[in-house]
C-alpha cells in the first residue's frame, strides 16, 4: 500500500512540474503590450464602458419615465 502511495505522489509531482514548465513556456511566448499600447487600450476600455453605461442609463430612464407617464394617464 505504501509503495503505491509513493508512486502516486511521484506522478503528481511530475505532473505538477510538467504543468508549471508548460505555463512558463506559454508566458515566454506572450507578446506583452508596451506602456503606450496599454494606455491606449485602457482609455478605450474606460470610454467604451462609459458609453455603454450611458446607453443603459438612457434606456432605463426612458422606459421608467415612459411607464410612469402611461400609468398616470390610465389611473
């Protein structure tokens, strides 16, 4: 029983080492953005988020006020 457990522990460690070396290899192949690219992408994400938020707010505000106006007409 104990020999079987040690063999399992060794295979788990070998698997973990293989996973880690694969992860390190993948990170070496990544092309990381420059600071200028990162700044442009960050600004684009913030502006896009703001625009989407404004559109959602406008729809919500319009539907809410439209519903209140219609319900006031029929009461």
